[in-house]
C-alpha cells in the first residue's frame, strides 16, 4: 500500500507545471516546463529562443521597457 501512495505522489509532482521566470531590462524572460525561453511584455510575446542565454541577450539588447499607465492607454487615438 505504501508503494502505491509513493507512486501517486510522484505522478502529482511530475504533472505540476514548472515556471522559470526572470526580468531583464523591464521584460519578462520565462520558460514553462523546460520549453523554449520567451521574451515578453505583459501583453505581447516578442521572441522565443532555445536557450536562456539567447533570450537574456535579446532582452538586454532591447530598449528599456516601461509598462504604460492605465491613463495613457485609455487616451489612445484610433
């Protein structure tokens, strides 16, 4: 019986998504479940890379990102 309990616990922990996330130059650099590294803002995915180093280098080369205030977003011209 203890063996079954241990196997069930391992299955639950292995199915949990794993998130690696860091910030560079105002951008989110993240990877989910050891997948590709993505460089994102809150609303956009800018690029995807095979390695963390490439993603960080890309984010470092971009101009500094600052989230727009909600007031500035609400006054956009169409």
